[in-house]
C-alpha cells in the first residue's frame, strides 16, 4: 500500500484541480484545497465540481493565495507533505485587460507558496506551467530544450517567471519541484472560457461562433484524464527538478475540432471568421518524449472521443 500523504491542491475548485483532487482521494490521500472561487467564470461551476465529484478525506479553504498569513495558518494546522500548485489566473486574452490579477495570483501568490514550502519543510511540489511559455516557436513539436525567452502574452510571461522562481527555490532550498507545461486541456467539468466549451455552448444555443486566425490555427488538445494522470505521476515520482511538457503530441486543426463538435451536437455551427487575436499563438504541438521517459506517461484519449465525452457531460450538466 502506498503511504497516505497530505497534499495541498491550490486551485482545487478549478477544472484541473478538482479532477486531480478526485484522483488523489481515490488513491487514499488527504487533500487540502485552497481556492478563492473567483468569478473569472461562473463560481457555481466550481461549487458543483467540489460537491459532485469529491468524496473522502478533504477540506476546502476559501482564500486567496496572495494572503500569506491566511495560507500560513493552513500549514500550521496541517502537516503538508506535497503541494500541487494549480491556482492561477489563466487566459491569454484576459491578461491584456486585467494584468494585475496575473501578477497577484501567478507571481505573488506563487512566491507565498514557495516561501511556506521552505518554512514548513514540504517534501515536494508539482507546479502548473503552460505551453504558452513557448510563444510562436521556431520549430514544432516544441521540446523542453527549446527557447522560452519570448512569450507573446503576459499570461505566458508569468508562467515563464513561475518556472524561473521555482528553479531558484529548488536550487537554494533543495525542494524537489516539477513544472508541468500543460497543452490546451479540455473535458467534462471544463473551463467555460476555452474553445471547446464555448463552441459547444454556442452551437447548441444556435449562436454564431467567432473563429480567430481565420480558422488556420492548430492546438495540441489534451484530454483531462491524461493531464491528471501525468500530474499525479509527477507527484508520485517527486523528481528533484524537472520541466515536462504534458501535451497529446498530435495537434488538430481548429476547424476539425469544430467539425467534431458539430457531429456530436448534431447541429451545424454558424461561423464568423476573424483575424488572429494579439497574444494568441498559431499552433501548439508538444514533444512529449520527456513525459514518456521520466513519468511513464502515455496520452490515451484522442480528440474525437474526448469531445464526445465532453458534449455528453455538457448536456447532462446544463440539462439539454
Ligand atoms: N486548462 C488549460 O488548458 C491549461 C493550460 C496550460 C496551463 N494551465 C494551468 O493549469 C492550472 C489550472 O488551470 P485550470 O484550467 O484548471 O483553470 P481554472 O481557472 O479552472 O482553475 C484555477 C483555479 O484557481 C483559482 N484561483 C485563481 N486565482 C487564485 C488565487 N489568487 N487564490 C486562490 N485561488 C485562485 C480559481 O478560482 C480556479 O478555481 C493553472 O495554473 C493554469 O494556468 C491550464
């Protein structure tokens, strides 16, 4: 039997957070969730995820990771073995309108967690980074060795900074840290601001969908169960220091993704083609050989099957 650990999951009411917490609870661990349930998208979805998905030994703290003292009280109360740090202000486009949310949550909040990990002798951290650190890459697929010196959004820049800060804490205080670069994650209980969720909603409601980049973009869509599997494997391995891409390694054209949504919804989308939005990249495509080699990770769910599962969940949740 693996040892039971107490794991702090920041952003645990979020999309990836709640699925990760569920898997950890199923494996018999104790989970401490910290989330501020902010209204970037409907907080009722965050409440529903916690209420309907989680069972077992878990606690939920509603607070902002920017608040060092309140976070510190949690470390006093519980002996935290490992931190899975997922809380962040996400979204590329939103970071142009609300830059300070990104510095508060992604930088100040993260430094608070690294400081507390140091102070309380936490034995390891798994940290959410993003494919957006690559910006518009020179070659594809992107590997962890490639340059990430030129992100093209503030969101991407805060994730790049997060990796650099993580490395400094690993170097100075010997904290084992793995940064995971997630690639366009989707699936049941997902994020309403992301393409698959938004398009499904709009197609089912007969609304026009805005297709940026004139439909020429490609994304390495990665199914939530695969992402959770990689995240939990990274926690279990607790490697001294790593940066690892977690992406399916098989990009799809956005237009193909829309076709799958149309098939699953049995409805044609009304489409409006628009130019690229500033900060958006043309393509994402992961070289995932490091994840395979170091974590024994294998993505299992392709886009068509993943969209079928998503649309099924969407119809049940919104009672359509
Ligand atoms: N979903 C993706 O495609 C994707 C891709 C790359 C990276 N990521 C990263 O993965 C992590 C999880 O993403 P997600 O898709 O689950 O997003 P999400 O928005 O669903 O989850 C993030 C959670 O963090 C919480 N949060 C945000 N700021 C906070 C703060 N200051 N204090 C406390 N809680 C706070 C939010 O309320 C939310 O529940 C994020 O770090 C994100 O940047 C996600």
